[in-house]
C-alpha cells in the first residue's frame, strides 16, 4: 500500500475540521496510482504539501485526517492515471 498525503486548505478550519488542519490521505495499491494522485493534487490550488508515503500518516493533535481509497475517486483525480492526462 502507498499513501499520498496532502493538506487541504479549502476544507481546513470549518465543518468537521473546525479549528483544525484537514489532511487528505489517499490509499493507493500501486506506485503508479500514487504518482497519478500526486500529480492531480499538484494541479489543485487548495492542496499543499503533497507527499507520497510508504506508511499511513499518524494522527496528530489539531489535524483531521480524511482517508480515501484510490478506487473511490473519480473525475480530475484520475486525470493522470495510466500515464496520460485525459480531459476530466
């Protein structure tokens, strides 16, 4: 399992992440999936500090982790999957 961790500036500070930083973690089965998610996240202005990790990021005080599976994502998140950027 490979993980892509990113700080979501849009979702931070309100809702379930009130007074917290929202960190989105995408669980990927392959490095190819992780590379595609990393590139898609870098295209999104609200995503900062995008990192590929070999272990699940640990919970910390003041941080809300939103964990998603690669298979649950769609649209622009899959734009770089299979090597070529596609229209999403």
